[in-house]
C-alpha cells in the first residue's frame, strides 16, 4: 500500500520516467515483507539502459530492477541506500517530508 504522494507529483514522476530520464519518487509504504521499512523510493525510467547506468553509479545490481509495472522499470530503494541516494541526488524535499534522517519534526 502506497500513500503520501500528491497526484501532481505522481504525474510528473511518470512523465519524466516515460521521457527516458531517471525519476525518483518517495512515498509511505507498508508491506508485510519489509516490516522495518515505512517508505520506499522508486527510481524509474522507460530507458532501461539509462536506468542500468544510473544503478551502476550507486552499485545497484541490475537484477534488482522491477519490470512489473507498465513499461516503467524501476529500483525500489529502502533504508540507508535510499537516504544516501536521495542525498546524492539532492532530493532534500523528499528526505525532509518523509523524515528519512529519523527526525520527527
């Protein structure tokens, strides 16, 4: 279950990814398979080669790419790697909004 994202954000994320850029979108997420993760960041691109290059930059194995969502292959980022990548990508708004540094205010 995903929540905490505005419709406009989702539309912009999909548009950027469909244009072949790597788009990042963080949202609250509950999944019994990952009880310690309350958020996930999707890193998606319709250009699979661009996504693979981006993943190599962060040492993400290509076999971690999820191909199951309508022409938008993506990585699911959790925990420390999620925070590290968002910091390196300058996504401070997502870090702050979802309290990824552990702060609650």
